[in-house]
């Protein structure tokens, strides 16, 4: 009678090899990334002009403060901020896309309630926010820019909702300040013409991540 032990042993070895190689089973397919439901923001480093996260931010609405270098006196600032597809600029109560943070004296005459506020903001083609906050009148002193001067807000764009894990790069295309010395009413026209000019600045921006 033939001894079948080697045959059975070989069959067992082949079976074990097949199982070890994944025979009869497969690894689960990786799951696709889900649409993002919230936003996070990493502040930029440094102490110059920059956009920093405001404490009023929520998981679905990112509020950023424009903050300048401490000790730098200015009378206003304007900037163009470009956001990529997937984000949209969100309005504050009242419908404005920029909010005064209370540093500048915005009225040339605080006793005149009809004096317009020098606060402007709007979105141009290409998802570009053009905004500014300006102190009116030479009778008010320049302000220290080392605090939140104004705020803007970002939210997820439901029409182009990104996937969770998407990282966005915001960019300030142009930014200018009104410097401390803009001349006095008694200056000669030639002197005023040289002083009434805005100064270019660079604004550092952090990283936005969809979650």
C-alpha cells in the first residue's frame, strides 16, 4: 500500500502558501476623501503685517484679523486678497465684507452723525477681495498698527466644495497703508502732494485647510 503522507504534506504546504499570498481574500479598497465640512487656519510667523485667526472663528467660518507691526503708526490700510476656488468671502452683519476692529478714528468729525465711514470692501472677478479701512481727517492722530485693524471672513463654497484634507493658499496681491505723516492743513500744496501718498507693504498669510 502506497504511503500518502508526503502527498498530504505537500498539499498542506501549497494551501498554506496560497493563504499567505492572499488567496481567497483581498485587502479593503481605500476610501475616497469625503467633502470638507470645516476649515482650520495656521497663523503665519513673524511680527510684521499679517493675517491672524480671530477668536470669533467657528469650524465653518474663518475670521481673520489684519494686524500690523507694533509701534508703526498709520491712518489706514487697503489690500487685495485672492482666495482659491473652494473658498468664498463671507459678509458680516450689515452686509459688509470687511469689519472695523475699532482702532482707527473713522469719522473726520465725531459730532457729525452723517459723516460717511471710510470702510470699503467688495469681491472682483477671480475671487479677489478688495478692501480698505481709512481714517479721515488730519485732526485725528495716527494709530498704532500692532492690533487688529479690520477683519475679513472666509467660508466653504457650497458650489465648489473641496475634499477634506485640501490645503489652500491665500495671497495678498497688493497692500498699502496711509502713513502717519500726511501733512497738515497749513502745508503748501507741493508738500502735501508729496505726503499724500500711500506706502506699499507686504502682508504674510497663513495656511487654510479643509477638514
